[in-house]
């Protein structure tokens, strides 16, 4: 009887192969789980490398930390110099210093700041949330406005709105951030007096109870709406100043990515099927165009976190930028290494989040 006869038994029929992507009995994990596992392991190895790089580069900085912290008079006393070096571990060989530094980092101990005479971890616990609040608000504004402007410019290509948005994006990229911060502070605070001054809240107002370190979030959680209003008012102006460059950057990248996707065959096929323009835009165009936009947004967020020194100085914002500047000028090596490690880990976390979003948006990434 032929094996093709449906009434008879099927002979020598091969077993159906297992469907890819599902965990089988052999313990095969989902492709997304394997993708995340590889990225997490890579991030941990890179974090270990960051500790080594920050330690080596910090010790290569020209200058004597003993002279910077003790002064010339104390520097002339060898006993004081030897005691200071012993207290800060500078009398040991560099490999041993690195191992002690790595051991402290794994325990959450970044050493004592020679500038503030406090643990570096405590200083960073106050500075990092301030910069996160500022940079997070700036990147949120940038993503919302930049993606929206880019989509509008692409859909209305070569029209008046497209030309206007391209000019606005070019201005945002070209204007120096520190100059814009000075102009914004002078015009809106000093001349027009429509925005609050420097700092995170109004003078004489107590900060909200610390939960996250973000004044707006902590004030909302505590129900202190007057503090929330003050913190939000102080936050918006520097955040908008920081966001202008990123808005221009994301507008140009989004426009380019959307135009490239609009020319693909599957978009033409979707239009030929008579699908609504909104469905085509959100289901087909934006999903494919978001991959390069996410890359740019992730890098921009990392740059905002590590490059807010001048804006924080102009608006007296007590963030990581100001702390890093003061630590570098005083050769506060533990503080400099702590800042370098925090900034490096921030980039690692952002890249990990971007990789996860890649795998969620585009299945081809996690299958590769």
C-alpha cells in the first residue's frame, strides 16, 4: 500500500521538527532569553573592564594628589606625606591598589573623598539622582518632540512644514548648549522673571523626604505639591536647554529613517491593500524606523548624563557634572574613579536597555 494512501498507515514518515523559538524538553531556552543572557554577561565583563580603565587613567593624570590636598607647607614634611600616602593606600604597588579598589567597589565602598571628607558613595548618592532627574526629563522631552517632528517632516516631505522643522533641527544642533543656557537664564529669569532661579527648589524650602532622590517624584509621593511645583519649575528650564540639541538630532534621524521605510515594498503593499494610513504608520513604518532612533536616543541619554557640567554650573544644579569638575580640579582620585565608574556603568545599562528594545522590536536581532 502506498504511503500516500490516506486510508493506510503512513510508513517512514519523518518526525516533525520542533518549532524554533519554543523551549523544548532538552532545556532549550527562548531566543529572547538567550539574547538577554548574552547581553547581561557581556555587560558584567565590560563593567569589570571599566574599573580597570578608570583606575589606570586616573593614576596617569599628571599632578601630585599629595600636593593638591596637603599644600606646599605640609608637603615639605616627609612624615606627614608618608602618613597621608599610607592612609589613602598610595604607598602600595599599583596592582595591589587596584585589587583593593576592586574589592571596595564590589562591596559598595568607593573610598573617602579627599575633598568633602565623606564616603564617595554618599556623595554620588546625592549627585547622581539630581543629574538623572535633569537628564531623564531632557531625554523624555527630546524623544517625544524629536520623533514627532521627524515623522511630520517625513510625511510632509519637501513642504513648508518639512523645511521649517529641518531649519529648527539644524538650529538645535548648531547652537552651543552653554551659550543657550546663559541666554535662557538671563532672559527668562533675570529680565522677564517668569522662571525660578538656580538650584533644585526655592530658597528656604525644605527638600522632600528622600525616596528616589528625584525631587519631583519624592514630593509627589509625599503629597507636598508646593515642593513639587517648585522642583518642576526649577527643572524645566535647564531640561529644555539640554533637550534642544537632542531634539534636533532625533528629528533628523527620525525623518531619514521614516523616509527610508516609506520606500520599502511591504509599505507599498500595505497601501495597496487599502489599510488605513494610521495603521500603516504605527504598525509598519514606525516599528522599523525606531531601531536607529533608539540607538541615537540611548547614546544621547548617556551624553546628557556625563556632559551636563556647564549647564549644571550655570543653573547651580548639584549633579554629577559639578561633582566631577570639583574632584578633578582638586585631584580627588577616589571621587574621580567613582564618577568614571558610575558614568561607565550608566552607558552599559543604557546599551543593555537598547539591546533589549532591539530584541523586542525586531525579532531578527534576537535570532541572529
